[in-house]
């Protein structure tokens, strides 16, 4: 038994949970935030037999894609009379971060 912990972008979470469920893989979705942009994301907890780990990761890979966003950086503190012209910066967001952990004990109550 393995525990797959996947941190996915909020935009990808719904379709990823649906795809996992359609494949017969149970998943628990937790709302979370963090990372570079402090944007909303979801943490998926997936308990599977060792033989299904690769299938779960493949489904996550298919449904979580990277995309580019343009963000305007926060202006630094400037002295009176100085100007700061913020320009949008392109950053990559999305994809997934996946951890596979061994499970010592499992009980379904």
C-alpha cells in the first residue's frame, strides 16, 4: 500500500479528481495554498495498492499541465521623486508535485 500525495493547481484539481474517480481510484481533496505565487491549489491524498501507483501518476500527469501567467511584481519602497515602472513578468504555473510514501498500516472504517 502506498500514499500518493499530489499538490496540483486549483484549476486542474476538479478534472484530476474526476479522472481518478472514473478509474476506480479513491481520492481525498484538501484545499491548500502556497508556493511561489501563494495561489490556491489542492492537495490530493490517494491511497492505492503498489500496482496502481503508476496509473495514478499517469492520470495526474495527463490532467495537470503547466501554463504561463503574467504577473506584475510588487513595487519596492522608493524615495520621494523616484519612479518605479513595474513590467509584467512571465512565470510558469501549474503541473503537479507528487510524493509517493509507504503506508505502514491502513484501515477503512
